[in-house]
C-alpha cells in the first residue's frame, strides 16, 4: 500500500520560512513527477510546485523566487522550501505523486502565515 506523509507545516510570521517534507512508502511503478498543491478555505486546490524525474520544475507564479521544490529520486521523497512567506500562502499543503497508472496524495499539512 502506497502512503505519502507530509510534515513541516506550522505557524510562521510573515517573512518567515518553512520546509515541507513528503516521504513515500510502498511500491510505486512508473513515477512521472512529484509535486505540492495547496488549498485555502473557499478556494480550489492549486498546483504550487512540481518536479519531474528529470528535474524539470514548474511553479505557481505567485511563489516563483520564494519557493523551491526538490526531490530525492532514490527515496521518492520531495521537499518544498518556502521563504518570504506571506499571509496569502496560508493553506493546507498536499504532496502529490504523479504516476503512470494513477496519482497518490498525502493527508496534507497546515501552513499558517500570521503575525
């Protein structure tokens, strides 16, 4: 059984930093990419950052220059370094594993940016 477990969320002041981690377990065939999504209350889930097996990255425009996604392909682990956090970054952040056969999701970790 495949599981994705996120950690690293919490409460941080504006301008602060957090590093999210996503650890996977179980046997996964055909991984295409890993990514981070977020969902704020009253909003749809949106893609924050994504990284392919080859290392190609893409970012939501509003986080470019502030967030960095990285990945350990050997361990199927992904990270999201978030700097210069803003109140509008407040959301539940979900790890996603994009597989050839299906997607997998973590349970989410809350990130709250507030003074």
